[in-house]
C-alpha cells in the first residue's frame, strides 16, 4: 500500500510540473496561427490572389527579345566554278530582335477570364473558411474535452481521497480491534479500484491534451497546461426560425457551393465566346549585322590568275520592321462549340441540383442538431439535480458511517452513486457544449464568434 501512495503522489507532482495557463481564446489564436491545415489553405489562397490579375487573364501583350549569333568558316579546297572564291572565308553575324504578340479581341474572353479568376479566388477563400470553421470546431471541442477530462480527474481524485480516508479509518479500527478483517479487505479493494480509475483517467487527460496540441499546431505534443476556462458557458434559448435563416445566409459550405455555381455560369460565357472572331497583332523589329573576312581567300581572274581578298573585313547591316494583323473566325468545326456550350449548361443544371441537395441536407442536419441541443439541455438540468442529490446523500451517509449507523457496503454504494452522478453531469455538460458548437458551425457563427 505504501507503493500505491508513492505512485499517486509522484503522478500528482508530474501533473503540476511545466504547466502554463491556457485559455480558450489563447488556444484559438494559436490554432489559427499554427494549425497545419489552416496554413496550407492560406497558401492556396495566396496562389489564387497572385493569379487574380489582368496579366493572367490575357489583357496585355507578350514581348520577347531574341538574339542569334552565327559563325562559320568555309574552306573552298576545290571549286566547281573557276570564278568561285577559293581558300578560307570567315563569316560572322548577329541578329537581335524584338517581337510583340497581342490578342486585341477574343470575344470578351479576357474580361470573363478575369471574372473567373476573381471567382476562383473567392472559391479558394471559401475553402479556407470551411477549413477554418472545421478546425475552430475541433479546437474548441478539443479544449473543452481536455477540460472535461481534467474535471473527471478531479472527481476521481475526490473518490480516491474518500477511499483512502475510509481505508485509513478502518485500518485504524482494525489495529485497535474495533474492525474485522473483511471490512479492512473491502476498503483495501475499494481503494485499489479507485487508484486504478484515477491512473486511467490521468492517461485519458494526457491524451486529450496531446490531441489539443496537435489541433493548435504545437510541436511539443506532450506540453501540458492549466486550463483557465471551465465548461460552464452560456447556453442560449435558440429559435429554430432564426437558426434556419442564418443557415442559408452564413453556412460556409453553402456559401462555397454558391461560388462554385457562379464559376459554372462564367464557364458558359467563356464557351459562348468561341463563337466570336479573334483579332491579333504580331509586330516587331529585327536587325542583321554580318561580317565577312576574305583576307585568306583568293579571287580567281579571267586570265587564270588569282588575287588576294581585301585585308579588312566586309560588314553589312540590315534593319527589318513588321506589323501584321490576323483576323480568325471559326465557321465550322463539327459542332464542337455548340456541344461545349450545351455541356456547360448541363453542368450548371447539375450544380443547381447539388445546391438543392445540400440545402435539403443542411436543413435536416440543423433540425437534428437543434433537437439534440434541446434534449441535451434538459438532460443536463436533470443531471445537475441528480448530482446535487447524490452529494447531499453522500454527506449524510458519511456521518452515518462514522457513527456506525451503516456498514461499508452501503457507504460504498452511495459513494459510487455520487461519482457516477458527477461523471454523468460532466458528460452531459460536454454533450450540450458539443451541440452548441455544432449549431454555431451550421449557422456560420463559429468564424464570427471566434475568428476575431
């Protein structure tokens, strides 16, 4: 038994070491800053923001610079013509140039593409809102779950202290001969059982804290805290009509679906733009600088003799400018444009059906969540009264046990009833919290409430 006391004392010391205070708002701030999923989605939003510009949409021309440099050496060992240059000729040329390609008109595709990029950015932000809402829900519930396990641990500790004191009381009576062996063994068994429950609850508490650390992006997964916010939060009396209105106006999943549907509408306009002609401009300038070294070449003469080439290289320069317009119009391509338009319209109809399905599904989820909230609120009130009654009964029974009015078996039953009532009250409180957070998630209130 001395070892049991030592182990429990050691566990209590370990739980109190290296702990820092952590409120719910602190956990949310850390999670929004460091949560891995949120950070990934923020990067996706950054990509969408970068792409959302007129250059990506194709409004501006494309300008390219070119530079070609050519070198050649020709050794005319034997020529077919007596008048052709003989021996070695060295040639060099440099060709710098600049080209401009610009689509002047393409059936308003530039404006619609820019609109699509704006919608893609909004869709990416909508995805980020969904990820933030999901992780906010996880962080809030993770924080309250850790708080719940901590409160459970305190209740098991109370039970353990009662069992320890009872065991010490009966043992003292056994030592002086007022208690029998069966009573001592019974209390020892109760104390050992409560010790096991307490140790297992410590494990559950540590696992809940580790899960919270992962949710808030804490790299030190085993880091421990003192939780400054308890489970006693405000539980308002919701009206279903108000919740339903918020569902259709603020639900992040539904808002994102609306944005995706608007993308399909833009896709129809882009498909119809293929019916318009395309006018493009291609212009530029180029320059050719050449140099020919004939100092090692021979010029054959009419009399059969030859004369050397000029000592200085020959140079030449040519400048070229061009501006070309191209007008293209698809007269017939086997009906591909019409089929593409028809397919996009069908996709838009499918999107509308998906929205109707989501709205219907969310209405069902809201009704279920609302009913759960109302029922759990009633259950919590019942469990509060049950705990109060069990606590009063335990206080009365403790006095009766001390004066010998009841035996250890009856006292243990009352003791277990109080522990069970306390655990049920805590669990019902957490269940009520879970329902409240679920309602906030469905009606878009999580981000408004916690992402300040």
